[in-house]
């Protein structure tokens, strides 16, 4: 039971960060050279794949109960996008640094 709450918390936190990370960078907050740079494109690709990876992990570990975690992803992403619309884009670059820790945390719960 405790394990389920921990997994839910980790996935909800991940989805919150996903909402922040997948959001398109605000053109007014990023310099022009950065908007066109490959780094921004790579961060978008990385963030998108990590969403699918965490979602797949929820289904593999929890079976059909994974739908409960998908709901947390949707809510977390909406909240994340709202936060990003109110604050600056520096958060966009934090997500790729945090994602590996989320993966490790989820996997360590089941080892």
C-alpha cells in the first residue's frame, strides 16, 4: 500500500515536471539564437519520450491500475503548464536533469 502511494507521488511529480518541460518555450523569454538551437529541439524530444517511458512503466508495474497514474499525468501536466505560463522558462531546462532520478526512484520501489 505504501508502495502505491510512493509510485503515485513520483509519477504525479514527474507529470508536473513534464507539463513544465514539454511546454513550448516562450519566444520572448529565450534569445533568438537559443530558439533555433538544436539544444532546445533535443530537450523537446527528450521530454516527450520520457512521458511515454514513465507511462509505460506505470502499466508494466501496475497493470490496469496504470490508468490511475495516467490520470495523475493529465492533472500534473495541466498544473505544470499553468505554472509555466505564469513564470519564466528556466524550468524548461531543469526537467531533463530531474527525469533520471524519477526513473531510478520508480525502479527502486520494485527492486
